[in-house]
C-alpha cells in the first residue's frame, strides 16, 4: 500500500523562465503533472516516449500536432490521449495556458528534474 497525500507546498516544482511544471502526485505506476505556460507560442518540440499520456487543458489553449501532421487547436476543457511512442508536439496559443498530464508509467526523467 502506498497511500500518500501531496500537499501543495510539498509538490515537486521546476520553475523556468517561460513555464513552471509541478509533479502533483505519483505512485510507482502513474504520475500526474501540472504545466503553466506563461506565454503564447511556447513550443514543446515533436517528441515521443514509451509512456501512455493523457492531457487535459485546464485554462487557455494549445495547438496539438501529431507525427502524421494532423493538428487540432485544443481549448480549456478539451483532452487528448497519446499512445506509447506516438509522436506529438504542443504550441501554446495564448498566455497563461495550464495543462494537466498523466503518465503511465511514471516519467523518471521528470522526477529527476523536479528533485534538483
């Protein structure tokens, strides 16, 4: 059993000039993160990873681009699911965009970056 509460002041943060990310909660199997993008036009380049990813736009909007070239403007309330190794990119369309991501399995790379 690994029940745990993650009070806001104990959540792991990584503050950068153009965004702030936070690991909201995680277990050995799943991780939930919150991303705050301060500016429109922030680009997360095309990438892929072996994790399943679920994304939810909390505030603002972002253009999601898939490896096949298809793209969709996602607004607050929209969500997306990415299969393992499915290429995707995101470009924020307005300032103060907030996105929640859930990864399975956990992203050890993000965990390491947020502990530094």
